[in-house]
C-alpha cells in the first residue's frame, strides 16, 4: 500500500554499487529500511547536495534544482521503499 498522497513506490535492494534513481517528483521519502543506509545525495544538473538521512521524513527538492537523481549508498543487500509524491 502507498502512504497517503504517494504517487509512486519503488521497492529497492542495494547491490555492490550505490542505487541511483531519476526522480519524477520533487517530494519523496524512504521507509521500511532493512539494513543500513550510509549516505544519500541529490545529483542535479546544477550540482550535488548531500542529504541527511532520516527514515520516514519527506524531503522536497528546492525550486530551481533541475534533473535530479537520488543516490543512495547503503550496505549491500539493504532494502527499502522509495515513495514519490506529486
């Protein structure tokens, strides 16, 4: 089930390399983590921004940031859900 107002959900299992996802919405959250997330960042056309990881907290990409991808560095086999909101 999607949380209230979520438009998309992605079930993720991290392998050897960090997981990268081109965001389709400006607001997102990570939940249901099994394992350890080390770092997450936004890779955008205008630069890279490291994000403080907090489970089940919504994060909104600031106005003016374009073509952003979420990069999640986690311990191998860590799984989580990514929810995107419109």
